[in-house]
C-alpha cells in the first residue's frame, strides 16, 4: 500500500521535529523542506537539520535563500513588508508567506497535497497569533492544506482531516510560549533537540537603522555575510566595516567584495564596500588608527557620527 505523503516545513527546532514525528506516527511518508535564510535560521543550521532528518530516514530538501535569485526575491519581500514589521525591521508575516508560497510550489510540483508546520498558536507575538496564521495560510494559497499538528485541535479542520486522511484526535491543543508539553512529547518520541540560540538579525532593535539603510542600498550574497560582523560606519556614503577583534578582521580580509584595508601595524582590518575617493580611504585609515592601540577614546568619538 502506497503511503500518503506530506511536506513538513522543517527548521530543525523542537516544534518542527515534533511535527515530523507526529506525521510519521500517522503513517505518512514525510518529505522535509528547510529554508536557509540570509539573516539567521534560529537554533538549527542546515547541517544540524540534515543530521536529524537523515536519522529519521527522511530526505531533506533545502531552499537556499542566501544567494542568487532566491536571495533577491527574499530581500524584496523584506523591503516591502506589506504586512508590517516587528520591533526591529522584521516583517515576520511576509517572511512566512514567502516561505509557504515556495513550499506550495514545491508541493504542487511533487503532487503533495498536505503541507505541515510545527507552528504553535500564540507562541510568537507577530507571526503565530490566530489572525496572522490565518493570513499566512490564505496569502500563501494553502487554504485547507496547511496542517499545524501541535495546535490542530484549536484550529479549523484541514481538508485532510475532513477526508479522514489524518486522525484529528491524535493531534494536540498546545497554546502559548510554555514548552512543557513539547518537551514531554520529545521524551515520548525519544528525540533530541537543539537549545534555542541565535535568532534572526532582522528582529534586533539595535540593528534596525543599519539594516534599513543597507536594504535600501542593496546587498549581494557576499555582503550579506558581513551584516552581523564588526563595527559599521557610513563614511562619505560608503559602507565601511571595521573588525572588533582578530577573528572578525580575518573574516573581513577573506571577503571577495569591496576594498580590504589592512594596517601595517597591530590594529583592526577594515573593508570599504562602495566606490570611494581618496579622502574616504584617508578617513578609513584614521578610523583604523583610532580603534587600534595608537588611538584614544577621543579619536574614536570623532567617528560616532558615522556609525551605522
């Protein structure tokens, strides 16, 4: 007998691991879909997600949004933010609509009718409230096809439930930010899970102005990797990054974008990521000196007005 198939949106975190196991328990053949995002993917990276899916005997499909056309499409979604932003520059609802639209395209192409997510009602203030979840389902074109097994008993029946393809009584009514029930389920399914860490840079309040400026400027795939590295300045309309330590200076020095400036004395390396005139280069040299042992607090203060 051929198993029914479902597509699980798999971030690698606890909730998506549970969604995957719940669907396996219901006898589905699970296909997993992981989104690699440019501003952070939360607690689990691609390698971590791959290891878990491999242990479960599941193929992991990766949508890499950190390069090429997918990156530019994703950045366009972030810039427009049609459904509002959070405390930072984060358009969480638009981000989820983008991912679920891509999931629908993948599901349709592979003749998969059911898309599954580990989302929990009320767990996140912007993207996982009932109104937001309904909007994501509708705007992504997955009305009736999107199943959230951890909170399914609190949500309308999906087409799969109405047709008897899944047993609603085996789903859950988890709500809110407490994690006790998910942790208990992890023990039941005998699975491990990563500790929540990292997160999305778009949610960081202190990076709001920087990201707004850089998104307006435009970013390529090489520059994306530098957004969270070092101290950032806008000098003569040129984006400049200065290493805060040896590790960050090495990252800057290995960049294939822009003009790298390495001092001939002990001090941080810098990179200029736009076309520049000689006076900009001179200012960057002074910036490096100010943040080296040669500089003083007074020297550094002169560059406060350029901070990004």
